[in-house]
């Protein structure tokens, strides 16, 4: 009888999932639910009217306009991505506090930012 109670307690301890302040305990023995999309889309039936046209950019950057004037052609997609990635990378290496006024820097430091 005691053995049966111990076995049941062990099984009950296994089938739990709960979060602690710094980690999660998951002792479930069942496989995790996985979403499986078994549907397929017949792309020949999809129209722009159904899904809406993508956003079209008509206001280009000055760098792109300058490049196109110098090369007398539309900027290739590869070059567009290179320009985008270069400028996007600059966002991460720019010191955002440098142009801030001195009192703003002091306020940010005081608040621990």
C-alpha cells in the first residue's frame, strides 16, 4: 500500500510545470505541443486585391539619389541593401549621449541610465 502511494506521488511530481523567479521547472513527460501547418496555399489563386499591395517607397534618400545621378541608372537591390545595412549598423555604434547637452547627461546618470 505504501509503495503504491509513493509511486503515485512520484507520478504526480513529474507532471508539473511552474516558474520560479529565475528559472522554470517543467517535469512533464508528454511531448511538447508543436504547431504543424498542414494547409497549403495555391499561390496562383492569390491576388493583390485579396492581400493588398506592398508599401511602395517613392521618397528616396539623398544618398540613393546621388548614387543614381552618378551612375545614370537605378540603384541595384544589392547596393540598396549595402547602404541600408551600413546605416543600420551606424545606429548601434553611435554614442547617443555625445550630442546631448551636459545637464541632460547629468540627469541620465542620476537616474542610472
